[in-house]
C-alpha cells in the first residue's frame, strides 16, 4: 500500500510539473498571439461592437432586411470629381489603402483615365467582400468589378471570431460560408446581443460552431492538451515560416486541409464571377500579395495561392496575379522595399507597382474598363 501511495504521489507530482510547464508555455503563446484565451468583454466594449455591427456583413456598411446597401459610399478619390465609374474594387484593407490617394484603385484609375470606386473594408475576408458586392448589385453601376483576394483571406474565409487571427481584435465576429453538397451555405454572425457576447467566452463551442481555429488555437485547461493540439496543428507551419519564409496561411491552400479553406474560397470567388456576369458586368479576381508571399516566391519560385488560381481558371474565371509582375520589376531586390513593416500594406511605390500590374493584366485580357471622365482640378 505504501509503495502504491508513493507511486501515486510521484505521478501527481509529475503531472503537476508537466501541467505547470505547459501553463507557462501556453501563457507565452497567448502573449505572442499564437494561442487565444477568450476574454470576458466589458460592457463598454460590447456597446462599441453593437454600434458598429452590420447584421449581414459583420461590420462595414449597414444593410436593410434584404441584405442590400441603399447608398454605396466608396472611399473618396482626389483624382476624380465623380461621374460614372468604369470599374469598382472590393476587398479588405489592402484594397481600402492607407489614404485616399494611397490605394491601388486610385493608382489604377490614373492609369485607366477613369474613376475606379473603392469599396474596400478593413479586416474583411474575401467572403465579406463578395457579400458587400452582392449587397450593392443594384446601386454599383461599374461595368468592371475587381474582387481583391489578399492571400491571407483564405484564413478569414473559415473564421467566425477574428480574435483567433488577430489578438488585438476582441470584437470582430463575422459571418462565413460552408460547403454543403458543393453549394455555399451562409452561416450568420454568431452573436446578436450583449448577452450573446458574454456567453461566447463561457461556451464557445455552442456559439462558434463553424470556427476553423477554435480547437487549434484556443487556450484551455488542461493546458498540456492545448499545447499538444497547437504543436500538432500549428507548429510545423510556424517552423516553416521561420526557416524557409513560408507564409503562415500556405497550408490552407492545400486541397486536403481539414478546414476546406481552398474549396470554400474557390467556390466563393467563382460564385462572385457568375453573379457579376449575370448582371452584365466583367468580373476580375485580383490576388493581392503580401511581402511574405513575394519573398517566398522569390526564394522558392512557388506561389501559395496557385491552387486557388488554377481552380478558378479551370472554370474560365479571369484571375490576375500582379505579384508576378511586381516580383519581376523588383529584379531581385527585397520586396520589403515596397511594403510597410512586417506584412503591412504596400507603400506608395508598392501600390503604384500593384496598379501597373493590374492595368497590364486587364489589357492583356482585353478588358477595357471605359471611357475617361473628367479629372478633378489640381
């Protein structure tokens, strides 16, 4: 009996040391944004979230009961004094840009000689960009529609709570789509009221039923299991990023990834193209590269988004990869020269280079967005 008791005490001590060590490791990973501890949101945070919430889109323009935006509000462009647009651009903050005259739609408009309306919204996945396009079908008159898919959006398209992707974003709940028998099925925003926001932290499995990163990136007790799950699901990608510069989202472009992110994204963008064509518009999917994507392609000759591009082109969709032209123009120089720190937005030079590549791609595809309109006075 004494020996059994000693072994039991020893086992408990070992388990305690393992769990304590795992707890310290998990705390470090939470601080670095690799794992997520779900917070109990304060009342003022919830009030801010509800104030900016869009029932259909997550955030951004308000929509009516039918999911439509009554009056579109594009980013102002100081180069053009209004008039009918020859193209419109949808996407995330890579499309929205850093200032009215520091966006690729602005630079593209200068090259085309006609207004390109900018409907980018910060933090959007390409799923939300498609939904915004749908919400404005009746009020966006542009004959050419550009849908910007920033490569990282492949993660956002299978995400419901942005905190799992951005440790600073405690309030960003979004809708998403899943595939059911090959068709897209809309999954609404999981929270609608202050009580819902409070309940997520208590029982996330009940609320985030389609969150691809819930189990992989959530810090829970026992912490040894959380660390084990993270090690299996995330550590290989993190090692690849450190050693070979592989973009962290590269794995989600694999056809066999458990999130089905590639299939969902390909279907979303193909449906966007079909709906635009059905309204007599010319749809163009624009792959927006990050600095990490360009550096990886520079080293390896591979583009992480290529499976998506191949899937869309197999369906006859027009897809532009401006990163290839940007890399050629850099001629071996570090892509960081045309991007802000980290994987930030392009610099003014980077946006101009991106617009050059898009304009060249449109011309090569024989897409002529329209006749020039009057420029605003200088």
